[in-house]
């Protein structure tokens, strides 16, 4: 058998077969993987030092990406793919609200954010490959390896946060922990889950908390980005509605210094909220859902949906049903005027689904869209991009636009064009 010298390892006159050399290479690879995982865990723990710090003044200005847009539009106007920018903004603000962590991912790379974006792309890609439904097949592919690697990175980060916060909670006690968080205004989603108990008084496990936090993070950024992007697109196409929204915001914040939103302000933007809802009707971020029939369902025409079936429900088609919505293809915010009695069914408008399986983050999403839209219109005029054709809808896991959604931003100080 062929003998290979190991003198390069300074092991003297020893020799080894190719199998021993292969074993040595495998051991080296495993050691490198272990060291990489250990460093990632150490790096995550180091990042946790920021959690004890209260949020900086005007932090939301930076998290909205408005400072970035201000720089891009500093010379008059800027052409931007709003979906790309708003997706990073949503990830940035979610990390702040879930983990109390300033990622600043809109200005610099972040391994955690890159992993979230990679997972979103991989899930969307796998969704279109029927033969990849089986995990054991998928994990043998290069995409499957990337998926598991990204999952490990996301889970390691979340686990480090939970363990650090749980140690703090145990050392301080729940009362002092809550008091300190309330004083610094840094109570976040992880804190709420750590303090939560079920009806039997049992706390959530670390695995339960991780699942909730990762779901909120993964599902919350793309859906919000889709909703906000299409809202800006509709307001760009209807400048009269955009200007009315802007005047509403300016009137509300005229006595605010600095020009920031407060919780009580959200109920004082009726027309802006109407515009958001009408855009969600025409372009629902989640355009379809699946439901399991727990019992037989009798349809109005006499047909019966048997018990045990899975039903695909098109939110997109429900929102454009001509028997419910007059001129369903027209963008008309006054459909949602709270002063006009609504005769339609509450299930005619379900951008966040309905029933016990509806979206857990719908209040958070609506609040975020109101704040982002208000502060954006306060500083920018949103214009259509004449260089781009009419965007074509691209249904993936969420509703996107082919080639991105391109609009022009113009600082208000530049005056209308």
C-alpha cells in the first residue's frame, strides 16, 4: 500500500496510509468548525452588552432609513428601489423591538441580518420545488446546507439573548427587572415572553421563546416591507391623496419638537390609515392562506366542502370581489372612511387573515406602517419613476414586484416638480 511521509508534521520517520491522512484532515475540519461556532457564540455574547443601554434620542430616525434617503436625495431627487430599502429598515426596527439591539444593518453588513435574508430567499426558492418537500432530500443539496447554516446562526444569536436575559431576570427578580426596564424604556419582545406564563402558571421554555422570536423576526420584515412599498407606490400614483396625508401629519405634529410620533398620535391620522388599508386591499402582502376544514362547510350555492380537506383561500381575489367592492381595481381610500357605515362583511377585508389563526403581529405591523409613512411624508415627496414601466406583481411567499419597486424621492425643501 502507498505510504505517505508525515515528516512535514514533524512526527519523525513515521509514515501513514491515505486512510490515516484522511482521518487527520477530517479531525482538522471538525476542529475548525468547533472554533468557528465558539467564536460566533462569543461574538453574540459581546453584542449583548448593548442591552442595558436605553435607546438613543431620535434613534427611530436612523432606523427608518430616512437619514439614508436624505443623503441620497441631497441633490434634488433620488431613484430608489423602495422594497430593498424598506426591507432593511424593517429588519433594523424589528431587532430593536425584539432584542433591544441596534444592528445598523442599513449602513453596514450584519451576519444575523444576512442570515435572515438568506433564509427568506431559500424558503421562497424551495416553495417552488415540489420534489424538495422532504427535509432529508433538501438537506443533501447545497441550498439545504446553506439553509441549515443560516438557521444555526439565527438560533445561536437568539439563544444567546435569551440566556443572557434569563440570567439577568433571575439575579434581579421579576419586580426589579420590570422596574428597571420600565425606567429605561427598554422592555422588548424577549422580556415579555420571559415574563409570560400560561393558565397553569408555567413559564415558556427557551425553545418556545426562540421559536416565537424567530417567527416574529422572519415573518415580520418582508410582510411589512411589501405593505409599505405598495403604499408608497399608490401614493406616488395619487399625489392628491399623498398631499392630504402629508397635511394631516403636519397638522398633527406642528407642536411636536422634535417631530416624532407618540403612541396617542396614531389614532389621530384617520385619512393616512384609510390610505394604508386601501393599499392593503389592492396589494395584500400575504395574498393567500391555507385552512383545514374541521367540519363540513355548506356554500351558498349548495355545494359542500367535506370535513378534513385543506382549502386554499385567495385574499387577493377576496379583496377584488366585484360583488363586494365597487370598482375593485380603483385605489379609493374612502372605502374605509370610519364616518361611513360599512355594509360589507368583516371577512371581506382580511389582509392579516382572520379567526384564531390570524396574524399575531398585525397591531405591530399597522403601527409601524403608520409611523414610517407619516415620518416619510413629513420629509419627502414620493414620485413615480417614469424610467420604469408599470410594475408587474410577483407572487412569492409575499407579494413583490418584478425587478423591484422603483420610485423617486424628493426632499420637501426642494419644492414640487
